[in-house]
């Protein structure tokens, strides 16, 4: 049975292509966790391994792809037994 990661916060939001955003979760991410960026039509745009991301006091930092078009995207957080999503707006 899957439970959700309590709550995910992404900031700054909106962000711009190529910028770094911080993802803060109420629960700790396990090293094997993944963060995936999805377009509104469900296409996976990019995938991040939490083990390879920079950790900050606020959470983990990810760099958005430089070639992503402005729009509304979903960041999905997945690890064994838990999954959550956060909406992020990528502006020009």
C-alpha cells in the first residue's frame, strides 16, 4: 500500500528554465528516492536521483532543464511506500 509523502513545497515558484529550485518535504527523502519533472500532457521531461542532488537545510536543490518551455509542470517524488507531487510553473 502506498502512502503519500506528507507535503511537498517547491520554491521559488514560478521559476525559469535552467534555474535552481528547492524542494522541501515534510518527510525525509531516502537516498534511493527519485524526483521526476512531468509536462502537463504527462511526458516525463527529466528525472533526478536524490542521491545525486545537493541537500540544503530546506530540502534538496534541483536544476531545471535549460530547454524546457514555459508552462505548468508536475514534480513527482517517489520512494518505496510513498509518492507525492507538486505543481511548478516555469515562466520565461
